């Protein structure tokens, strides 16, 4: 840090296993990657190349290599995984990931329906080759999953070999663990936390109010995902009480 300041909470150190910040890259250029990493690298733990953007991103290999030059792991969005899977091209997808030096993979079923036993079988198979982030929840706002089902799905996917489960919210933060307004479904979140270890969940939280909720509920080392690149410094400041929203969280009074 740049200054000596007391009463700052202790953040986990990179490479982190908790307190993760997952960045959502929806189309940065290679130059923008380098610019972003010059300030965001120390606070970024993993980058997701959002939804299916990797398919249409020019100079994709060079872009991936740019991130890898900063030792930042990255993975393709779950929508791309689903696009390959629904077309019967899972083996092709595995080859694509390996060809691009991708060692992380998101397994999701937010846009397609996969029987859960089949999804867990995929996780078990893929976990032999990749670090698996398994997403739970639907991108369909009309598909409401009850809390007991969230818990059941998360438990099974962690047992199948997922390193983390991601609580779905989309890049807008208006489905899954949130209402259409972006408001947190607090009862759902708190019930999930009675059964699933907090350090094993990445909460998609693209909106500031959502980030604040989880910081107040769990603390500065909560795992947060779908963070826009331009918000990384602001989020890190908020994590440690250096933004008005969290200013008093860690002060001894």
C-alpha cells in the first residue's frame, strides 16, 4: 500500500484462495489489457472473457497471452461452454481451451437445461484437466430456484470436483441471487451460507450496492465476481473501508 494507515483490515495475499475478485472482460483490447493490469493486476485474481465474446475477439491468442504475462488465470464464459455442449462439441471445446493455454473452465447451465447428474458427471470429468468454476442458477428471471435447491446443487457440484461454485447474477446483476431490480434476495443468500462454506462461493456482484451487501455480510475477503475492469480499484478501496459506503466498518470506536 502507498501509505501507513491503521485499522485497515487484512486482505488475503495473492495467489488467493479466498477474497477473490473475478473480473468480467467483455471486450478489452490488448492495449487495454496492459493498461488495466498496470493498476488492476495486484487486485485481480481471475479474468472471465465474458459469455461468448472469445469467439469474435480479434487476436484472441495474443490477448490471452497478455493476461498470462501477468500470471492472471482466465477462462471463457460459461455461455461459450454451453454453446459447444448443446452442439455436441464438448471435445472440441476441451481442445480449444488446451490450444489457448486455458487451465480454468466454467461449467454452467444458465442458458440450456442439463440434467443435474449429467452436469456433475461433466464436472467430475473436466476437473481432471481444469480448475472448475461451476455456476449455479438460471439466466431466466422467471425460473426461481428455492433455497434448498440452491444448496443441494452447490453441494453436489463441489463434491463432483468444482473448486468454487458461482452464484449466478448475469453481467447486469438482475437474476439468480438478485431480484429484477438488482436487490439481493437476502433470505436466499443467508440460507445458502448455513450449508455452503463462504470461501467456496463466488458471488456475482456487478453493482456497487451488491458488493456492499456482501462486504457487510461476510467481510473484506468475500469472493466477488463479474466486476467490470474499471471498477477494480474502487472495489478494493471499498473492501478495506476506504470508500464512504464502508468507511466505518473497521474503525475502533
